[in-house]
C-alpha cells in the first residue's frame, strides 16, 4: 500500500489506519511538503513512525493499491499514473466524484484525466457496495455528501423529497491543515459562522446522488455549511418538505429497512445524534422525525475524517480487495 | 432599581449593566438561592461588589423600577407584586410575552397573573419602540425570538414568507446556570447537537410576532435549536421560501430601509455575521441573500445574554424612563 | 467480570475496555444512581449496550474479578465484600493506596476495611509489576500520582531530588461527572485556575512513592493542580532542585535505562509532550531537561481516564490474571 | 494619535481603545500587511470603521503621540523616526525593554537604535509611575513579565526570594495572529503543552526587574511558559523558596501594603484568581499563600492583550499625557 499525501489530516489518518490494519501493509507514505519528517513527529497523535517520502509514481510497481489524498486537480494526474501501473486506487479528492465532466468543470475547472471517469465508482458503500467490490478506481465521497446522502437516501429513494434545506455544521478539520488566520484558534474559539453561502462544491455531489436515488432529477436543494469550534465532527440538519403527507412512523420504517444490517449506519429512534458520540469511529448516526407542520426533520452525524474521509477509504479498499469490509475500522 | 433574580446568568449581567449605568442606581439585587453572597464572588467576571439579598417585595416602595429575572411561572407573582406598588417592570421571563393566554397555557401551563397581560408590551424596541416608551410592564423577548424576529421582520412585513425553516444555534449560557451533567464541560466540549426537536417554547413567540408583522396568520414555521460548545452567542440561519420570486437586491433594500437609523441592528451586505463579532455587545448583525434556487437565506447573530436578555432589558428600561435608549450599553 | 460504579467517567471507560477486551467478559456493570439505563445511552460515546444494574455483592460468586469505581470511603466495604467471595479486585478509589492508615485518616477519614491494607498492592506496573502479578487486591493509583511518579521515578531512585515543585494541569474529566456550576461549560470554557492550593489528596500518595523509590523519606514536595478547559488529559510540569549538579545527558540516560522495554512509557528526547498526543491511549510520555540554572525540568503527559484510571486498571487486571499485560489496550 | 501596526491582535485592540477613548483621537492606524482594509473588517470584534494605511513616518508631524505595535527589531527604526519628529511613543515591542544592550543582543540580536535606550522607561506603572509621567518613550512590558513582576514585586522588594519557579500559562493570542499550523484550531483545541523550555525571551526582562526591585542581582529563576486552549488570558503560578521563614499573614501584609490604592491590581485573600475573571479588563488579580513546607505560592492573572499589552499602553499614555491614568480603560 501507498498513501500519497499523508501529511494532511485525512491522509495522515489513512496512513494510521493502514499501519494498524491487520491485512494491509503500509509500504510508503508520501508528502509534497513534509518529505523527510516522520508521520508521528508531524502529527504526534498518530503513532506511525514512518518517514514521509517524495512520491515516485514510477516506483509504485511493488504495490497493489494506493490511497491518494491530494487536493482536487493535483490528484487526477497521480491517480492516472498509478492506475497505468495497475494499482487499484481510492482517491479522496473530488476529481472523479462527479460523473458529468461539465458539472466538474463548472465547480472545479478542467478535469485532468477525464478518460478515467468511466471506470470510477462513487465510494459510498451503503449505495454502491457491489460496484465498489469490482472497481479499480473509487472516488471517495466528500464529508458533507457522505453525511447528507446517508441521511436523505431513504427519503430520496422513496420519492418523498419535494424540496430540502441542508443546514450543515462541521468541525474545523474538514477544512484541512493550516489555513492561516481564518482557521487559527484565536479566530475560531467561541465562534461559529456560515460560509460558502454563495454555493459550496459539495452541493453538485449531493444533487447527483439524490437524483440517482430518486431516479429523476434532483429535488430543489439549499445547502449551507457552518464552521463550529470543534476539531473533528459533522452534523447535517435536513429539512424536507415531503412530496406527500407522511408521519414519523412511516419514515422511520423506511430508514429501518434500508439500513438493516449496515455496520456503520445506526438509526436512533429516540433522539437526534450528537457530534461527539461518533467521533473517532466510522459510524453515521441518523434520527428522523416529522414536525407538527408536516415537515420531515432528518439529522445525521459522522466524524468527517473517518466516515467522511479516511475511514470510508479503508472501507472501500477492503471491499475492492475482497476482504472483510469492516477490517481495521474497529 | 431592583434586579430580582441576579444570581442567574442574565440577571447577573443585568445587575452589572445597572451598576455601571450612568443614570440608574442599583439599590438591591436579590437571589432565591444565593442571598448573602456578593455578585462579584458568585460571578467573578462581574465586578459588582453588592451582596445578594432575599427579595422583599413589600419593601420595594423606595424604588421606581425593577428587572425581574425569574424562571417562567415564578416571575408572574413577583411582577404582579411590584406592579401593585407602582414600580415599572421589565420581566425577562416568558410569562407576559404571549398575548393569548391559551397559547401560554399550551406551552407553559396556567398563567399566574393573567390580569397583567393587557398592559404588557412585547419588548422588542425595533418593533414596538413607541409602545415601550409608555409601557409600565415590558415582557422582554426570548433570545431565539429576538434574533429570529429581527432577522425575518423585513420579509414578514413585506408578506414575502411562504414558509420558513429556522435552524438556530446557541451558546450554552442560553440554557442558564448549572444544568448538571447535560451542561457540564465534559458533555459539551467538542460536541454539538439538536435539541427540543419535538417543539421549543420560543416557537409560539416567533409565530406571534411574524403574524403581527405580516398582518395575517403566521407562515408555516419549523424552528430547530442546536447547542454549540460556546459560552455566549446565538446565530439563526433562516431559510425562506418566498411568496413570490425575489432577488438579493430587492430583499437587501427592504432590510436597509427598515433598519436605517437603528443603533443595534447592522445589516452586512458582503458576508454573513459570525457569533463572536457581536459578543459582549447589544448588536444584532444580519445578512440576507437569495440562492440559485430562489430561496431567501437570512442569517442573524446576537449575544444571547445581551440583545437576547439583559442588554435588551436595559434598552427597554431606558425607553420606559424616557432617557437615551442606548445609555449604559456602550 | 463485574464493573461496579460504571456510570462515572472512569467506570464507564473501564466497562467499555472490558466489553471490547479479547479475553475478558463483562458479566455485569452496576451503578448506584443509574441502574436501568444502558451504558451507551448514558454515555453515547461508549458503545456498550449493557444495562446498568444495582450491585448485588452476594451474587458475585459467578465472577472471578471486579473493577470497583466507587468514591473513596464507599469503595472499601464493596471491595471487602467481593474479596470475601474470592474475587480479585482492582479498586480505583483511594481507599487502599496509602500504606499507612494514619496518613489515610489525615486526608480522608477513618478507613472502612483496614484489614485489607496488608494485601493491597499499589497498582503502578512500572514500579510494582511482580507484586501486581501475584496480588489479589490492587489499589489503582490516582491520575496525578500516576503522571507525577512516572515522571519523577528515575530521579527519585537515583536520589537526585533535593526538592520538587509539581505544577499539574488536568482536564475536567479528572473531576468526575456532574459537579454542578463549578464544572459547567459556561464556568470553564476560556478559563483556567489553580485549585486545592491548601493541600490536595494526591499529595501524600506521591510522597509515599517518592519516598519508597529513594529509600528514605520523601523530598520536600509542593504540588499544585490546575483545571484546564480540556476534557481528557493531564500534564505535570516538575521542577527539581537536584541533590547534586547534573546535566541533561546524565538525567536522560537514567530515563532511557529505567523505561527501556516499557510499552506505555515513552521518553521524548527532543521536545516536551503535549496533552493531546496521548489522548485515548494508555501512554505516558515524558521529557526531561536541565535549565541554565541547573534545575531539572521533567514533563509528563497522560490521559487521566486511561493511564490515570481505567486503562491502568486493565493493565493491572491483565497482570493479575497472568495474561498479556497489554491486551485490550491497543 | 497614530497606532502603527494595528492589524495584529495587540495593535488592533490599542486602536480600538484609542478610538473609544474620551480624550484621545485616532488620526491614523497603519499596517504593513493589510493597508486598505478597515479594522472592523479585519477584526470584526473591534468596531473601528477606520481604514488601515501604510505608515508614513515623515507625515506624522500632525500627531503628538504614537503607539507602535511592531515585532522586535522592526520597531526600533520606526520608534526612532517618530521620536525625531517629537512624538511621544509607547512601544509594544521588546526593543527598549532591556536596559543592557548586551542582554538584548544575546536574546534578540543587534539593537537598531541603541541611542534611545537612555530615554526609554520600562512601562509598568505600578513600579515606575513617576518616571513614566515624564517619559517621552515608554517600553511597554511583555505580557509574561507584566504578570510575573506584579505577582512577585512585594516579595522581591522585601528580599524574600531565595529562588523562584514561574510556571506560566498563556492563551493563544499571546502568540499573535496567524502562526500557521502550530496555532491552528485543530492543533490546539483540547491540547496544552510547555514550550520555549530551552529559554524564553521574557526571562531576562523578568530577571532585570526582580533585580531592580531587590536591589541586588536577580534570584535564581526558572521560567517555563505553557500554551492553553484559550484565546485571551494569562496565569502565572510562582513557587518561591523564601530567603527566611515566613507565614501567609506576613506575606499578605506585604501585598496589601504595596498595592493599596492601585486601580488595576487586586489582591485576593480567599482564593487564587482564574483567567477568565480578568478577561477584557486591565486588571491583574493576585493571590499569595505559604504551603505546609514553607514555600510561598503566588498566583497572578491578567488579560495578555489588556494589562499585558494594549491596556497597559493606554495606561502609560495617559500618564505621559498628564491625564487621568485610568481613562478609556473602564
């Protein structure tokens, strides 16, 4: 295994999970900015005493698989190089998540390796488990899309969403390392704010999957993320105007049925999930209700670095390798 | 001046603001639980060296005015007693906020002094300034209603709200002192969660004022509060389906017009407000936009203990006393 | 296995660690205050779906071992009852930590079961591993003593401590659940303070072990704890006036030698440890240096709920049961 | 008034305090990095709608006074330029704090304007009030020195310090804006750590003043700063081995006497101060005790941006201008 881009928060966690995984071996972890530093020195909370190296794609022939944790745009060429050598790849960037390259272009610019779009599978196991099993390139979903799609999937699949507002709240690690003044402790402690209100790049990803689930075009969607003074964690509060009148019992039955047997999705009947209770786990916890006015309230909580990034990457990799989907995520 | 209930967070701040007010004199501050303790010892951040006493309503004849910061239910009899002696009163509880006693009964139980409802004025100066000037009993609004009503008033008055979702986020001080395990540092740090999803008592208050503004019945309203790991601060994110198509320019003009000349309401054109930037101030900052799907996004931020409680109480008191509305709020 | 007192923070973590332990079976978890509630509902971050029960000591004959997480004073009778039935016990309270019952009486009051003092072993494996292996009652050390004694042991054993100041910093979970106003989020966020400056109960425990290590009476010790706005974590900053002149190289050699081969003690040569890097682990990380004035600076960091309580309890239990000392702590 | 360097945390607060000061007028505020931005846009918590400009020293002739908030090294030439034009200056950097240029050189490098050392007064009003009144250049003390010197001054002046350990704890704003990864929210939340253990630049400043107070060379001093997950605030815990046996009563009398009549120093007899209780104020709160072993414990708490920087600068400026020392600090 190679983890490329292991100095970032998601990449470092991916390297940690591979390092401690019972059936995977971490051959190399690379970094563009921190080669020469050990992971455990850069991120003392990860006890991985491996030194980060410069990535040499051509030398990757000794490996079978890679996790790529590069920013969008930078990821595609690396993924293409690794795929050429035959490695199976889980890509944490946005580069292969959007099936329509025009939509990608609208939000991110020109895609570097469009020829790979055809083989890329959207890596949400609860939706695409079988396809992931036979995939050689998996586009790992964004953190907000993971939480939102899991929280809305049963409603979307039942054609129940007339329109939906997603008020999303994220911990700061969702924004990555560094970030200067905007992400400094002084700027964020005792603070909270909306951001990206003019349009956030995770919106088309959510729309794509809600459309796929409902078998038609996506329902009207308003998505507004907020930054909270929390390290890891994400909570989506979804407000759905239903396509027809429903009650809590009916919608809860939909969730119970869809997520029966899912290891990492837990439906709570009694109360909404908090952020903290899924921290450092691959869980998504969901609660759904119908308010007095008939609106559906659906809340979902994940750890953005686990189920929203590195944990889900391991889950996908396990599936691609034909081993137990939950290995190394205990 | 008497501040009754000055051991709680809002009451203590009210006592502090009166203590440092250039034209008010704090004669006594009372507490049911902490009589005998100085305010500055109970709340070291408030430098008010006055000892809390047991409230003796009958001895209040030496005062002209009182702020009552008791829980709902307990407030009404005290307010009634003080009014009988002729004091003007700002009541921070919910007891006189709802003009329809049946609505009060649905959410809080039987009202103790319904005979005072007729004279109580809802204490949001930006809506009821003239009435407050001549009032002898002001019902200080709840923190969520203050932020929500100010954030939605221009739209409600223009009849533009077809339906509205309010996703509210509050710091912990909104829940008051103590609170045991649920409000402990260990339970809340690095955590966030929805609560009161089955219905929150601030909802009918919001509905009452939106109806009054629009001159008809209140638009369908979903109100969901969330608890954040923050001390003081409140942010409401309001998602409005407009009654007719509007653009950002039109709605911003509505806000500019309504809030021109208001000292404590600032409309930001460029960005949504953060929680922190209004902390320890009586300000409400608002930003409004229209998203690609035509939905109106309106964000409002206040300090829940200032504009959401004690600061607004001083503002009301200044108006009732005929002095400069902004005195002591600098 | 029984975990008695599993509703508190340390007890709940102990129950969680036993529940997921490969060789232990959690038969029952008890609580005096929360019987009838499942652990995962009381503490959603612990995924243990077992219902808490009232403790029935007499029915404990089906078990071999118990962890008791009761407050001091309340623990001794329960421990005595379980020992009578033949269970081996790790006691998290202070009741059997102090070998001299007079010292116990000075700090805590009369000890309920002094007859057990003779068989109790102080449960710091890095000091008493062999004795713990054959013990049937282990007194699990306090969190501050664990961090402090590990951080000072090599110096004490070498007779190098002429006098020592321990400035200790703890997260809030060290103070247990609840705690009312004093431990509320509002009281503690953005705050820090010394406490117990007139004498803290962990002081005699530290003195006892420093004396045992140095083979004479304890060196003069000043111990001052501070509360920080952090959930889990503990850092001790120890300032040692050495008995004779030393340099950094010499003292580092002492630490390297003593802790060689220890799984849970890591000596850092380059930098002091932070609190966060050992969180949710059984590690103690230590750094030692000598300043320009010749004073020895020794810093140690642990997770107060792991190495400072429940993690160390499992480590002790593993030793007592003759299984791999590190099982279930990975 | 000019505030030079008003984009940093201390400079921005200084600009805010001048802006709202009843007798000062903020003519210009400059920034090397953010000219063209309004202070209230860069730091929304400061409601100062003035645009930052490039500093033009030569054009400063229209002003009488300046506060310079530049990094050390960069400050001296600016201060020299302003002094040449005749402005009185409060300099927040370290450039003129150390009376011995060789000591400065050891810790900071070559001093740019050594000719000004002779006229610079160390700006701790509680020590040098009379000199500050007639000074034209005041070197505003560092935050740690302010807290430490105030907390130790009565002991130093009485010759009571045989040796002293200062365990200092600071909020993050003490480290200034930005700071990249090291000062990011993700790195610091739920974390705490010692830093600068090999020697911190505030140490010689503390030593210089303790020596001056005791009239001899400075007592042996160990100074170790720690970073806490707090925005503003500083707490020093000082452990003094006394030169002779003392008791709590005697040392408290020393503090009471020295600080009688001081507006901004409060001595607490009953309990140590917390960080939060002096936040957003110019106060230093101190508590002193003697432990069972005879060591003196002295704790001091300030807001590092107020009494530790900008607040003290205003206090100094008021003195230099011959107006009420406490104006604008209310």
